[in-house]
């Protein structure tokens, strides 16, 4: 792969200088704050239109907003919305943050729109905005699906990247789990990019911002492999991943996180070369390598693919 298409960063530990805020928006987003354990130092903010949504989240800040504030996003009244007290309050909370992760379930009356608002505020404050959202079950009906589509478009307007996670895939991946436990699995999926993005320092975040200008919607999956030929083993898992569906759309970019003993740039090049062969063309990528320091044959990777 040409070097100008591949940016590589190394991290032995999460960068303490990278300031992260996770913002739970609406019911699903606030539930994620209750059950997901985030890395030390991450600021958590719960925003809801009902008291029950934000109650008991354990967030550093809990904010109750009027549903009309969220609905203003639905009507694209951004200029009117820009001067509201709510937006100013959110802006104050994230003004010194490097990465903001709005989390929400799409399709409802407030969470998706609130996440769009948070993304807008993050964007205006020059933060990296990476929205992580869940897409409604097919069984939830056409109206909820249509609303989620509008909310996703609003998120794309302001987010540097959007990671939509399909609820239907949880049922496919863990069909025998009770629904509540299945949602617990989804919360662990939500936590993954928040942990990984913390590996980047200031230079890495600048590269990510440039990279994200090319794309907005990313699919994500993680895999682990033990033994020799790790790149081959990881790629076979990603090729068959329902979360990525690499055979359905043409990948345009990628962000990769790899943990390995003695992780070096050669591993990054080998991985992206294998990925290019798997999808039929070279893909511009940002790769972050983390040396786990302890001798091991385990290699873990998290792959975000932009479409």
C-alpha cells in the first residue's frame, strides 16, 4: 500500500492527554452509561427529556432538557437552536474535550435528535465527534425506521464519524440470550471504540480528523487470534463478519486498532495489504498499534470500515 494512504501510530498505553467525553442521549444512551464501564478519566454526561432516563446513570453530569429542544433538530432549525441555553450548557461541558462520543438509540422521539445536537456542539467546539448509535429492530416498524433514517442523516451533518449498530445483529449473534443480557452485549460493543480511540495522542487525532473528512458512516467489529499467521486468522474473521458485511458495499476507508506483543509497523502494512486483497483494492487507513509488553501469541484487532 502506498505510504500516503496509510498513517500509523503507536501507543503503549491509553494517552492520558486525550480528553474524552461520553454523552448518553435518551433512554438507550443513558442505559449504556449505567451498564458499560468506561476507561478511567472519561467524562460522562447523561442527557434526557424525562427524569427517569437520566436517574441512576452515575454520570458526572445529568442534564434534563425539554423535548422541544430535541425536536428543533428534527425540524432542522439549527440557526434558531444555536442560541439556546441547552446548547450553551453542553458547549461549556465539552469545551476542553478532544473526543466526544454521543451515544443514542435511533428511532425514538428524543435520543437520536439529542445526539445530533451534541455532535453539532462538539463540531462547533472543534472536538472530534464520533457518534455511536443503535438502529431499531426490523420488527419495530416502518415509522420508527423512517425516523431513524432522518436522525442518521442529521448525525452525518455534524459528526466526524457515525458508527450505527444494528439491533437485529445482536439477536443473530446471541440468539439464546435473554433480551436484557443481549443488550448488555450491545453495551460492551458500544464501549469498544471509546476505549480504542483513547490510544491516540494529539497528532493521531489530527490525522483522524483528516481521515474522517472522506467518510461519515463506519461499520465496526473486533476479533482475536492466537497463534501463527495472525493477520490471516484475523482477516478470515472479518471477511465473514455480519457487522461489517464486506461483500455488500465497497469499503472506502478504515481505522484499525491492533494489540500485539512487540507490535510494529510491519504488522500494520501486512494487515492492510491483506485487507486490500480481501476487498479487491487498497483502502486508505489510519492504524494504531499497541504493544501489550507481555510476551504472548494473542493478537487482537478492532476494525472500523468506512462506506
